[in-house]
């Protein structure tokens, strides 16, 4: 999986505003960036009256809006998917995933703090905090960046999280959880699957292969 960090902070601290500046800076460096916005309330995204909304209201479990420039999918779930399952399923080609929220998970965290709006940063800081972005002097035991130092923050994320974790060519997800593949297993699976796929008609030059196997369950 690509590395995942959590961007956290109190309400209106400027997390989304920071992301709007940080994403273009990292893209300018040649990286593909993914984001996840965690929402604890009932899911609402599609606009009432639109065709896809009407499909969903009619009872479709999965609705997709596809165009030459983008793809949007709305799908029913029975529970909040784990960050590992989300990233493993949908972010395989991404260099860094930035999740807005998830402050209770053990993800590396970058906190955004504005002293003009809040008296103090989030309580109970632990060793998952890797950096602070603030309009005032922050703690001395982790790197701190000003709200305008997007380049400095990008340098930190690039050095700490992107460059040390080159993407594997093969990933495996079992029951929604990513499975670590050592170099031998990764190479074996990739070569075996690619070799068998190339022998099929019309599959002589595969650039990406996705296999989904669902085992039948018995009561």
C-alpha cells in the first residue's frame, strides 16, 4: 500500500485550505496524491433529482458516473470501511494518501493549529504526531511549519514518507486487508499471473491486471 498520513486539527483550523496548497506542490514534483475525507454521519454526495440519484433511490446498490475525464462511484456499505481496505482497493497507483480526520487511528499525524481560533492544540498528543503546522511556535520534539510553508511541509513528507516507500508492482488484498508480500512472493505472483494472462487471446501486452476472487460461503 502507499503510505498514509492523517491531517488532523480542531474545526476550522484550516486543514482543507492547507490541502488545497499542498496537493499542487506535491503534484508539481511528479507525485500522485490521494485524499480521504472521513465523515461520521450519514453518507450524502449525490444531488437530488440527478440521474444517478434517481438510480440510487430506485434501489441500485452501486451507481457509477463515468466520463472521459473522471469516474465517480456510490456504493452501499454495511459498516465504515477501514483505512487499509479503502487504500488497498482504490489507491494502488498513488504515491501518498492524505486522510483528513482519523485522529483516533494509529496513523502518522500532522496537526494543523491556529492560535487565533483555538486556545491550544489537540490534547493527548502521542508519538503518532510527526509534525505540526501552526501560526505560532509549536512543540520542540517534532518538526513545525508555518501555515504558509507549504514547500517545507512537502519536503518533509517527500523525505519521510514518499521516497522511502517505493510502490510495489503487485499488491494483495484478502478479506479487505492488505497482505505484505516479500520480494520473492511479489515477483513470483507478478510473473506467474502476467505469464498466464499473456497466453489469453487479446491479452498479449497487459499494463495492469486486476483479479477479484470471491469464495462461495456455506451456512
